[in-house]
């Protein structure tokens, strides 16, 4: 009997040091991407895939995350009095997206430790993990495909994307073998941020996972790895090596539009790309971009 995925975990306890000083007092997940904070895109993606039970793993000074998804009665009243129904609708949209829950990570011991903090909330059922630095374009399907594959395989599923050899050392990299399904691969090995030139493939792990609950027991016994942190990739490598434990690990290769907001330059590119595709901004923005570029 299969257990459906109903819960998603969003680790959001990082310090956001690459965006200082902007993140000195504001969580990096709240930095705006056009006119919504990055984390709202992630929650919307989860909801679109049918996951409305959301656990955000937070750290110190992350109160703005909870506040964003909570009601602000005085703001709603002010917009209603002004007759500003458009903005009132946007405020309501973020408030009623999902059932939001929060847990503190405490010690910053890495992504694996952040996921482990979700154990009591998730219980003994498969669950999704979504990293807030990776935004997947709403016009492309990834999480829904991963959920379908997880239901069929009854295994852990990770999202993969081809990267150039010069970028492989920035990611967890997977060794893969093909299956009989297009863009679904069997994972035969994983390595976290390999030294340049040593990567086993160009398939990089991006920030979407659908995991079997056995990963919690593995994480509890995973020693610190790269950077002295408990790496989720190391725990997944254990599941790869012991397929009888939880069905092994498979990958879904994503070939759509992904925006990396964890890097300053890529963050700026993400804003430009998303804004230029918007019906309300694109028609005026695209000619300006062209004019600006020609003047460089």
C-alpha cells in the first residue's frame, strides 16, 4: 500500500552571507524577486503540485518569514478602504496559500541537519524537500513529475540538471544509469561538490527532493562531511548503497527554466527574466533592456 506525499519541508535557516548587508536584518528568503519574496514562489510551486502542508525550518531573526504568510489585518483594512482590490487580492494570496508550520534548526549544522529537524512533523511517510535558492518556472513541470515517479518507484527521487564541467564542483553530482522512462534515471552514486575534473557526470542535484522517511534514520547516523556539515547528499549516498533499505534513489532530469537566487549575479538575472516575461511589465521592460544593452 502506497503512502501519498502530503508534506513539504523548506530549509530556510541559512545566514545569507552572500547578500550582506541586505541580509543583515532580512532573511535571504524574503529578498524580492520582482514583487514577491523568493520563498513565496517555492510555496506556490508546492501548492500547485498538491502539497499544502508546509514546514519551514528557520533560524534566528527569521520572524519575517512567518509574518509574510500570516494575516496583517490593518494592512488589509487600509487597502479595502482605499478600494485597492488588486493589491488586497495579492495580500490575501500569500496569507491563504498553505498550512504553514515552523521549526527552528538551532545549530547551523548543514542541510542534512535541517531536514532532520522535520522528522517529528513528517512522521513515517514520504515527503518533499524544496530549497528556496532554486526557483522553477511555473510554466515548467518538475515537482509533479517527481511525485509521480516516487509513487511508482516507492523510492527517493532527486531533481537533476545538466551543468557545464566548470560548474560541477559547485553541486552534488550523480552517477546515473538510464531506465526505460525518458528523463528518469537510476542513481548509482553521489558525491558532494567534487574537486574540479573529478566529477562522475555533469548531472547536478538541484533543490528538489522527494524522500522516503528512512532518510531520517540515515541522517541521524551521518557524520559531518564537506564544510564540517551534515550533508543531505551523504545520506542519499547511503540510500543508494543500500537499495533494500528504502528502494534506492532515482533522478528526474529537468530541462526547463530554473532560476538560481542564491548567487548575486544569477539573482539579478532571475529578476530580469521573470519580469520580462510578465504581461504587466514585459512590454515596457524588453525594449528598455535592448536599448540599454545597445548602449553598453
